[in-house]
């Protein structure tokens, strides 16, 4: 069973990755964003929450295909993203990475349109201000490279702790985000995109465990030949497992959390 870990080249050769690509209707390639989708899907699949009548909440969904994939399993999904005006100001609309309607979330037809319309709702949400109406409501929660855009490392940490309140006891949360491979001290903070260091992730893990939640993590770094390549702006390479953001090399990290039972 998958645990919290860094994106690794070896994952792209696994049966679970290839199966998830088929479900996502995506040709396999060495891209960390695709890894994030497949990792989130597999992590939830293994934990038995992708089944009819299970309720899922997605943060900062953009136009990602996971919403329609989860709905195709019969899950009731609440998809959320920033309101349109703030998304415009932050550049998500111009880069075609923002959704503001259900029509944006089943573009590949992964889910039957009628089933999708019956199971999925869309709402605007600021991840820094999660409404009380979501508390103790969902069987699973996810986000794909979203909470590094909360505004700062501290706000990202706060989000990871606060979002657990949305889960029912025993519920599962899976989030992917940026991981600083260059330094455990210097990093990008207080900006549109922050890079979490190992020390930041360690704080999240310890705080979650202290609260009674479950999380296991593997900090090992892959050493494959493709992982020796660093993609640079404007990020046009077919090999996009590691990239340069500012002066730092980053990759994706996935966090899998289970809420305490009582």
C-alpha cells in the first residue's frame, strides 16, 4: 500500500501507475503532475473509499480529471476552487488552470455525463478559510499541487492541519505539493508558490500524529537516470520529474493521512 513519499522514477514502471493512466485516459509519460493524479487515485483506491455513496472533497481542483474519475466510481464529489476574480488576479485563469463550473471538470468524458451531473457539485472556496459546513462530512479529501499556493509555508501548514476537520472519523486525505530538494534551510516563502522543506513536512507529520491521526512517510530520494535531469522554465521537456523553481530544485511529494477513528 502506498504511503507518503516523494515522486520517483521507479513509480512510472509500476502496474498501479499504468492502470491509473488507463483510467485517466492519459498516455504514460515522465511527468510529475501525472504522477500526482495516479498517486492520489491509487492511494484512495487501496483504502477502499472509491465506491458508491462515499463522499469526497477536492480543493483547488482546477480542470483536473480526478473529479470525473472519482464520480465514475459512484462517489459524491464536492469540487472546489477559488472564486473567479481572485483566480484572475493570481493568473490561474490566463494559464487555463482554473475552473468555475461543472462543465470544466468532465472534459475527457471519463464519467457518464448524467451520472456526473447527479454526483458532482462545484463550489468556490478559499483554502485558507474552510467553512464549518464541511466539518465531519467527507470520507476522503484530496488536492493536487494546490496548498503550496496558500500564500506562505505557515499557511500551507495550517491548511494541512485544518483540512482534517472535514473528514469523518477514519477518513482519508491525500495531498501532493512542492518539495525542496536543494535545501532544508533556504527556500521560497511568502509568495505565489512556496517550496516546503523536509523540516516543514516533518512538522506536519508530527503535528498530525500528535493529534491522533495516522501518517507514514518515506523521505528517500530517487536516483534514476531521468531524475538526474532538471527541467527549467518554460518547462517544455518530456522529462519533468524535477524542475528548477527560482534557485531551488523541486519535485512532488505525496502525503497520505488517516483521521483518528474517534
